[in-house]
């Protein structure tokens, strides 16, 4: 009526339980390893995405003022000088990596940096350092001038900006942050060598 468990029977039951327990521990360890790797990958990816998103907002140049050089014989602006500094909270900005989209009444073009002679360059802009080490804006006190020759900026239809005409610039940094600038030539530039746009 009563069954007695001998010492041999107890050992066999314990071994089976131990094998099942070890198998469960191994499966749990493998699953934990996969979860930890996935969590680490997602964390690094989210950190990178966050840094890139922050850069797109903060790593921008800020316009100080924009001056147009006047061509006396034609009463028009033939060169645009945009004074810039790095924006608030921005990291170091390499201005040689900027792209400038110019849209004017006589054409549109995307300009890139060229350190050679601006007059002989098409679709390029130059950088003049007022304060700081060209071409990297490292400190908030650094000041640079982006020089755009309208003969090079108007694509296939080079022409000066005449009185009363408007144009726009979009300056994009390497991280993708943009600064938009609207330009308008005054109604009269007679007798002026430069005007504020």
C-alpha cells in the first residue's frame, strides 16, 4: 500500500530535475545575452541619432549683416558679403564644408567653397577671416565673411542684382543646419560703393 523511495530512486529524480534546471538557465542566459546586445545597439543608435538631431539644430551659422558691393557703371550689386559667426551652442563649424543655395531673379545655383581666385570660379564662394582662423569657426567671437560673386552665383544667367530686386540665400552646414537670408537691394544705390541688403 505504501511505496518506499529508496536512496537510488531519489538520486535519479534529482538528476533529471538538475538537467532541466541547467537547460533553463542556459536558455535564459542566451536570451539575456541577446537582449543585452539589442539594448546596447539601440542605445548607441539612439545616442547617435540624438547627437545628429542636436547638430542639425545648433550647428548653424548666424548672419551678422549682409553688404552688397555696388557696380557704379551699372547701378547694381555685383558681389554679396555675408558676415557670419557660429550660432549659440554650436560646436566648431568648418565653413569650407558649407553649401550656399542662391536664388535670384536671374537664376539659381548651389555654391561651394573655393580658396582660389573668385573671379575665375563658377558656382563657388570664398571666405575672408575677420577674426579667427580660416576656415573653422571655433569661438563665438570668431567672425568671417562669405564672399559671393553674382557672376558666379547666377548659373547660366550671370547678372547683377538691380535696384529693388530681391534674392535669397540658404546656408547649410555639414551637419545639415540651415540659415535662410532674404536680400533686397535698396531702390537707389546711386553714388554708393556698398549697400546693406
